[in-house]
C-alpha cells in the first residue's frame, strides 16, 4: 500500500515538472511578453537562455523554426539597451537564418544605416525591397536617408518606386514634397503634400510641412491655410516631436526647419584607396557581394576627386565586374562628368550596356537620356525618356524632358504638343504647366511656317 501511495503522490509532481519545463518556445513567449511591458533586460536574458537551449537540441539553433524571431527580438532589445555590438550580431544572425524574410533583412539594413555602415545598408535595404515588392518601407527609408544626405536624385527614384509599388503610399508623396521644398519648388511641394493628404488626411508629415510651406507664403489665403494645417497637426498629434515647433510657428515665431537634417552618427573616415583595398580579400574568400560593395564605395568616393585615381578605379572595377549594372552606371557617371565628346561616348557605351543588363533601372535610364542628349543622339534620348516615364508615371521631370526633346531637338511638333498636353493634364500644379499653352502656341505657329509635314520616327 505504501508503495502504491508513493507512486500516486509522485504522479502529480511529475506532471507539474513536465508542464513547467522551460522550452525555447516558452522562453521566447515570456521574453516577448517582458519586452512588451518594457522589461528589456529581462527579455534579453530570457532570449539568450532560449537560444542557448535551442543550440543544445538536435539540429542546433538552425533547426528551431522560431530562432530568427528570437534573434530579431534580441537585437531590438539589445539596441534599446545600448549594446550595439550585441545588437549587430543578433541582427546578422536573424538575417542569416531567414534570408528570404523581409523583416529580418529590413531590420538589419535599418541598423546598418543607423550605425554608419552606409554601403552595406543600401545594398541590404534594396534586397529587402525586392523581397516584399508590395511593402514600400525599405524604399522609403532609403529615400529619407538620401534626402537628408543630399543625394536628391537617388531619393527621388526611391520615392517614385515606392509610389509605383503602392499607389496609396502617402509617405512617398511626402518625400517628393520634401525634395521639391528643398529644391525651392513650392508649387510642386504643395502638389505632393496635397496628394499625401488625399490619401491620409491625418498624415503628420504632410500637415506639418504643408503648414510650414503655406505660412511662409506672402499670399494671405495660403498663410491662413498654413495655420489651419499646423493647428490640425497639433490637435491630431499633440505628442509628436514637432508639436512644440508648430505651436511656436502659430504664434508667429520664425524658426528654421531642421526636420530634413541628417541625424545619423558621423561615419568613420574612408578613402577610395582604402575601400578598393578591401575588394581583393573579399574576392579571395568568395564573398563577391562584399567585394562589389567595396568597389562601388570606392568609385563613389573617388568621383569628383583626383581624375587619375578615378579613371584607374573605373578601369579596375570594369575589369573585375564587367557585367554588373551598378559598376557600369558608376563608370557612365565618371565618363559623363569629364564632358568631352570622347568621354561622353564612353559613358553612353557603359550606360547602354547597363541598360541591356537591367532594362528597368531608372537611374541608368535617366543618366543615359542625359548623355544621349549631350551627344545629340536624340533617338536614344527619346526611347529612354519614354521608358522612364512608363516606369515612373509620377515623375514630371522625365515627361517634361521628353516633351522638350520632341520640341527643341527633333522638331516633331505633333508629338511635342501631345506630350506637353499630357504633362499639363497630369501635373497641373507643377510650375512648368503654366507655360504649356504658350509653348504649344509657339510650336503650332512654327509648324504653320514649315514646308509640308514633319518627319516622324
């Protein structure tokens, strides 16, 4: 009897022990709960214990389906706690275990950008954008970084691509508005901010920036609209970082707009030679991606500097990566910057090769149209501008350049009128739209004085 009773009493204890066993998945759940309560140190400790436990199981950490999530949460907790090196390692592990996961790749790219590893960050975020074509966050982050760091053409491309992928992406229109504001194009900025507010009437960035834009206007009606925007911003976003600045603006105080300034930490000093020196070791260990990133960084740093060094690096890069569109684009930019006909021809050849390899690369198409125009090869310019307008239907610059090429370079009146009209209809608030009726009138008058009809392509 005593033996039977002992067994009976032991069974509940064994069941309780089994239920309380700390498996990696249970530890992960507890860690996520702790993180949601703001107990980050506890969450970090639980995650480390979970990952240690998973590493001892059959198949190791790689066999645990929740390992990428655990590493991702550990990375975010470590970053918030100021443990940058631990965060970097965890972000890397999450991305390595789930190479096709958007969140893991995006978080790694955002962290790299935040910590100044720019070239790798740009590459990682572009990959994240390709992993989730319908998700514009990676493109928006790239656009915001490029805006803050003066790379406005890259920023414009990122915002247009984000808008193309997600037509109701208010943030993409806000980004384009910022760029127009920085370029002192208030009419374009107003147009983009208004589009953003049509999509999201409570968009904080659109409300604030449109308010700033309008309150600076000499037009009394617009100044009043600006105050309405800022008041709405304060009402809807009372806890937002710029609420205090909005209040000061409403009181009539003139304060500088600093929201476009870069807040990234200063990057470590780099030179083109030092970046290129990393190419060969990376190739030797079979890491072509890292080698390419170093080569592109070297080319970017050399551009605008010593011409002999730039030419040598371009030559080496083309020899090492002969069929890589990004390298061919850099080569095209370098040769185009020299300006003479022979160099422009080299630029054209490099860009045509890049366009063949990557037909939908808007950066390549834009540069190719510029070089072709400089060389007087207007047929090439037209083809590239038409393709660019198709890829970026919200890009007014491409459509305007196409209209001007038809009008001023090829003398093709009918086509020029059609494109100018299309421009005025699609971009009515663009400052250039006001000149369209006059341009069309002048074109038609010139055509009336021409013998017979024009030659079409």
